[in-house]
């Protein structure tokens, strides 16, 4: 049996790319030979380094011919609907596309060839169903929570996300401004770490961040490997996120966090997440139980300080965060992929 996977964003090495490859790994274990469309074999080593998993049984080829000659095709949409030709066709949306004339007659005809439309969150599903007039299903991304463990905690606040400024900015500059206020209010033994990929769409953003950080204890880690990320998730006390801040959730949903794999990874490491309360974040965290949401920037600092001053609160939140992370395990993901196939 043969399976084809297409993801136009593979070189960004982000959560959606991990999702696609995990589908491939499930298919390999189900007995499929898997081909991933990408020009250039070097991408395989980059993916292994970033995500830390085995890609045996997965080949990277120039063209999967939209599934022609394959038993299964898993296609990540760029906002368009392709004409797929495999025996079973799955269309995946990892971005809440809107305003793309999704209900055109041509799209309706193309959708006859699609067996199932899969979204990475209910947030994404809400926009996709409205835009294309479909009933998609939600399959949350797999998170390898079993490999991430709480470690000896340090006075570190962490954020993990791409430094790319294309479509969805991760707003690391917002976190730097918040941390500087936090630091100046007496928390001078704390550190902020910003880690993420720099492969696509960074421009001069990193240099701007360095200037903004100045002499504050703010560390920027470029394109960390999986082993380093595991260490960071395990040792940091808090996970901050400002993704979506300053944008309209209804008018600019693409700027929100569509799910938030790094949030779940941080929770698996015992980090207490304090994240902007919009988008996919709201499907991961129960506010006040295993993390917190913030809407106004001063609240990010205010909530963090309050939790630091209450050791029992921190311990309880950290414990609940680890428990919640297990809801997004790889085993759950594999079970659903096999069911759909």
C-alpha cells in the first residue's frame, strides 16, 4: 500500500509540519510506504533534528501527483481545494482560512473527491465550515508528552514559537516589553528565553528583538533541536504567549494561535502557561486550573507575580498542567488516524 503527503509549508518546521509527518509515521506503522512531496532531500535531516523522531519508511519525492497511483493522500491546504486522485483523500486545514470564495461551484465539485476534511482545532473548524460550507472533523495535533518531563525548575519564563513574521506573528516583542516591566518591579533574578525557528520569513525581526531586549536577561535561541527544547520545557517555571494579541479574533483569525503544540509541550514539562486568551489556546487550558488567560498586557505580569507569591498555587497548577497535557498524546492521535483510513 502507498500513501502520499503534501504540505506546502514543510520548510517552516512548525507544528503543522509535525502534524503532517506524524500522520506519515502512523501510516508507516499501518503498513504503508509513504511519500512526502518536497524538492530537496536535505529537508529530511532538518525535520529529524527539529522534531527528534524516526522517519524510516518515509521518502521525500519531487511530486506525489495529487495522489494519483496512491491508496491514501493526505493534503495540507493553502486555502485552495485540490483535485485529488488517490483511492482515499484527506484534506487538512491547519489555518482558519476565510474570504477565499470557498463555496464556489468549482470547489464544490472538487470536494466530491475528498473523503474527509480534518482540522487541527475547533477554532479552525469554525471558520473552515463557514467558508467552504462543509462539516469537517477535529483531530488535535499529537504531542509526544511521554518524552517531556518536569525537571529541576529555574526562574525562567519561556516562549517557543517561530520568529517568522509571515501571516501569524508570534509577538515575541510583546513578551520582551512585558518581561522588562516584570524585571523592573523587583524580579531581577528571573530570565526570559525566546526559542524558535528562523528558517522562513524572519527578515530583520531578530535584530529588532535584540535591540529591544537591551541588557535585560533575555536569551534568544535560534532553531533549537528537540533535545534542547525538552530541557527548556522541563526546567522553565512559566510559559508565556502573546500570539493573537492586538488582532481581531473574528476578522483576523489567521493571526491567532490555531492550536498551540508548544503550549501542551510546556505543560507536559510542568510549566504553568499564561497565554493570550483567544484562538486554540482556549481549547487547551482551563483558566485558573492548569494555567491562565490574559487579555490586557499588564495582566500578564500581574498574574505571573501572583502565582510566584503563592507556592501552593504554583505546585497545584503545575501538577494539573502535566495531567492536562496527556489528553493530547500520540496514542490518541494514532487511534483516530487509523479509524479515518
